[in-house]
């Protein structure tokens, strides 16, 4: 059974396009280093008033719940959050 993890976030208004791209690239790179990640998708969030101010969404698909539980504590995930979000 596949497990999906959905994250919505908002970049600061003064975030450069380069910084946003770097954060998205870093998120996508997690697939190669975190065991059990089946897929990662990063996109702009809904822009027509329903997005509640969130600018981007991340969907990570895992092969089992234990992999999702380990994901949050993984060093690469923590680095993504501290450096880019």
C-alpha cells in the first residue's frame, strides 16, 4: 500500500526565483537519498484564491508507513528544511 505525504508551504515574498528553484530541486533530490521514497512531486500551489497563501506543494509517495516515519528524522530532510524552508 502506498503512503502519500502532502506538504504545503509559503515562500517569503522576497524569495528569489533562484532560491525557490534551489529549494524545489533539493526536495526532488531526496528521492535518491531517502530509502522507501517511491516518488516526489513539487509544484506551485493553486493560484486562484483557494491556495490560502501557500505558494508550493510537495507530495512524497512512500512504499510503507515505516519509511514515512523515518523520513522526518532523516538528515537530508532536516537539511532541506533548515536551509530552504
